[in-house]
């Protein structure tokens, strides 16, 4: 079943962990470019589904860093020999093809996740570093995360041919502008002229206030 919300969660985690876009989200010290341990700050930004995904990733990282509790050993159960019953062999049928993706059939939450995923992919293409090899790695990570075939097919199609910034801006409601811009920011490192031009042009298409644009950058990015 097509699951854009799960896809968004995975891509946000990849971006904040440095895996999305070939691991470009690292500073000179090799650390993530995004602030961590700042859930309250991100919630204050009001980034909707994107903020939720970022907070969930940070919570997961904090839980992973916490020491695991020491559990007493459990006795090993006596193995039970299973009773084998004969199964009549039959033809192995291929799974049915995934349903076609149609934006108009999605819920509001799913459509929002699709917009954010597409924005991240379009931004990551800004410097031309998502080639066929990198696309294959991204799709492989999606498969490892348990995404179904239909969601992976959608991801692969978007990676091969992302929507234009004009199309994304046209689909962005005024109340989504901040999180759409933040999604683009997550997908790139702003270490090339092409990326800087993309972000500036995209913010203009979204009708962003420059002060708000700077606030989001300062809230999400580290100073290192």
C-alpha cells in the first residue's frame, strides 16, 4: 500500500543522519549539519508533518544512545518438533502490480507528505549529484526500511524525474510555505552556488519573507 508518510519519515532520517544525497550533510568535523536535541525549538517553528518527522528522528537517536537495561537471562525453552503436513504444490503466481499513484485520491496528510518528499528530491537534484548509482542507493534504503513496492516505485520515478520548483510552489498552500522550504533545506548542504541559487529562487517562488527564511536556516543548521 502506497505510504508517503512512512517514506517522508525515512527520508528525513536519512537527511538528518547524513545518508540522503550521498552523505553530503556533514560539516568539516564529520558531524550532522542539523541541530540535534532541540525538539522544542523545532516544534516552535511550526513545521507540520516535517517537524513531526524531525522530532521522531531525534527521539529515536536519543533512545538509541541511552544505555540498554540489563535483563536477567531467560531459560532456553525445550524445542518442539513441528508436525509437518504435506502441501500440494501449485503454480507460483507473481504479486499483483501496485496501484497507480494519483494525487487526487490521497488524504490531506498523504498529499502533504508527497509534496515534502518531492521537494526534498527536487532540491537534492539542484547540484546534479543524484546520479543513477545514488538513486539506486536511496531506493535500496527504502526497501530496507520496509517500504512496499508501490512506494518504492513512486520514489524511483520521482528520483528519475522530479517536479519543477514552479510546480511545487504552485501546489504549496500559504500555511505550508515554511515546512516546504525547510524540506528543501534538509535535502542540501548549501555548499555550492547551484544550491544557493536553488534555495533563493525557490524561496522567492514560495513568496517567503527573507527574515523568516533566515530564521528557519538558523533554527535547523549548526554553525560549524
